[in-house]
C-alpha cells in the first residue's frame, strides 16, 4: 500500500482586494501548492505573496494556468488554435517561473486548471499541446495528470515525469473524468465523506466513480480546491485521516 502521498491545493486565486480561499491556513496542511498564474485568477501581487507563504511553509511550488477568463474563473470552455494554446501556457508559466526564480526557488510541477484541464482530459491532442508548451519552458517540470484519461496518455507518450492526481472534493464519471459541475452530485462538501473516500481509494488503488464503478489507477497526489467554502475543513480532516491510516504526506521527490 502507498506509504506517502502528496496533498496539494489550488491557491493564489484572490484578485486585488477580493479574497478567495484561506491560503495561509491551507499551507500549514498541504505539501504542494498549485498557484494561479493571472489568467483565470490571481495577479502579480497575489502570486508573489502566495509563493512567499509557500516557501516559508516548505511547500512545493507549482504553476496552475488556465483560460483567460477571470469572470468565469476559467471554468468556461474556450476554443483556441494550437498556437494560441501554446502561447497562453508559456506566457503564464513564464510569469510563475520568473516569480519563483526571483525568490531563489524553482517550480516543481505544472497542473492545468478548470475547463482547460477538463478539455485536455478528453483529448490527447490538446493535452499534448499543453504539455509540450510547458516542457519547452522548463523540461524538468512534473506534470500533474488525471489518471486513466487523455492527460495520462499524453504525458506518457512524450516521456514526461508525471504524478497521478485524484480530487477530494469532486466526484467521477465512469470514464474517469470529473463529473460536470453543473450536475447536482459533482461536488463533495462534507469533510468526513471526502476523507473516508480518499483513504479508501488509496488503499484500494482505484478511483470509485459516482455509480460505484472501480477504475484501477495510480494515485500520487490528492487535490483540495482552495476556493471552496469547505476547503480548509476538508484538507484538515483529510490530513488527519491519512495520518490515522498510516499514510504520510510529502511532496514527490
């Protein structure tokens, strides 16, 4: 059985005076931070503050790029050309990379956000475009993928280093992709439910879908969405449940 697992959270999603999430508290629990790059959320000041907090907490830094859609929080699907996607990824990743380097740090991982991630999980072609764009900027980035989807297939095909991620606060369809947020059972709000199902998935080595189907999968990292009202409660309970199950929390090395 898995002895250690990475616990990550999407963060740095505040904008100017509008706060979102409790990044400071989450950084006391998680081992990796997926930091918004300014397109779907965040801004330069928020990115800088979030990186400072993460480094102080010894939490691994990751870039979390998405569509240029502040109003929709990057959760609306946008059709772009291959070159537009490549430039969009590299622009955001370059910003995150520069901010990290200015602090004497280095990005450890790369994770697509929202609708862009969902679209790429359904299309190996799109996933490959996104991943090649990122690795052209920093070759040693660890890609965070949804296992048993086109994201994993793309990362494997280009021989990249990757981690398989499951979500503590989301449910899954039988194809291994996330249940659409427009559906009533897409989100998990109860911390106890979130924690118990994640521990069970890790121990079983499989994703359990909303219908009860079991999808065998590698599991390296667990995500809690930092923008949710229950994010801190879920992360806290999940951290305790993992420890109680004898599963350590540590970023991939």
